[in-house]
C-alpha cells in the first residue's frame, strides 16, 4: 500500500521554486532517507509534504489528496519532527508529549485524557527512554534529551507517516543507535512509513531501505539504499564520499 506519494511537487519561497518537479512514493513499512548538500531543498520538501508550505503538484497521503484534508485530519496521518523545534514554556516532559494527542482528542475536550491518550503517551516515553524523566521540566533538559521529547511527541501523535528533519541532531552515539532502531521498529508495525532527512550518510543508509538523492531541488537518484549510485553521491557532495569515509575508519584500525 502506498502511504505517501508526491507527483510533480514544486514549492519555494517568495515565488522562487526551491523544490522542482519532485515525484516519488513511499510504501507501507518503508524507510526513505533523503540526502543532499545544504540548500538543495530537503527541509523545504518536508515542509510541503507536511502541508506547512503551499505547493504545486499533488501530495497524496493514505490514498487522499492532502489538500482535501483538514489540519486535524492531516495531523492524524502525518507527523513532522523539525530540527527547529523551540521551547517557549516550562512544560513537563509528560505534558509536552501529551500535546501530540491533541488532534485525536474529541473536539471541545483538549484538556481531558482518556485511557488511549495516557497509554499512547506512556508508550512513546518508554520507546524513547524518557519515562524516568516524565515529570522533569523541558527547560531543564539537554539538547539531546529535548530532541527525544519531540520524537516522543511525534510517536504519540500516532500518524501513518513520520517526517523527520535531522532526527539525530544533538544525540550522542548511543541514543542515535537507539533512536534509529526505535524508528525501524515503529515503521514495520503496519500502516506506517518514515521519511527522514539526514546529514550523516552512514547512519542514513544503515537506517533506510530506500534513498532519494537531491541536487538543486530535484530528485537526482531514487532507489535501494544498499545499492546507492556512488557516482551520483560523489557528484552531489562534490567529493569522494566513500574514500572520505574509509579514511575516517582507518583511525580504528
């Protein structure tokens, strides 16, 4: 089943296109990584897919044209974890993750949790290793802990599609591994998929089963992550990527 499909998607800012004629699809259970240099349009693409940016073309989510969905309906299908999440108030970790349940609560009852809400919040906190910190104020957390709070909030939203913009930003190696494993487990539980923008190429290719390489707002290569075209990878980054990675690994020999 196709959960997310973009057809001839074009978008940008101030009338200037950043993403140009982009087409791709993501199937149930798939994990797609989006790679490309700074400024190629990766974050802009995610914002359009999340319905936060006007675009030309079509985005279909779970079989429905995204533009036909209300914000509440779209929030029940697509969750976005942005690298630019901000902290304005001293909520607890539990309260912050609970906000992910808003779209699924009955209208007019935003402050009343039911058993499903509480269970979803607890599961999300446990999945991200935050259950012991549930009563801590988010203003007291490290950057890495805060990043996991925002991921837990996205899990609690229970969307079919999770869009991630640099999900391992601020995380140390242990939590990078745990977060990607958690996302992998989440994606295979039926009716779900993940689309993530990464700067860490090795991490991206170990996490994803499919890759999309972007260059100047366009899709240069789409295909299996384990058979990625190295020539295209070298082209978009302007360097011998594999050679650079091998040189780094020599430090461990």
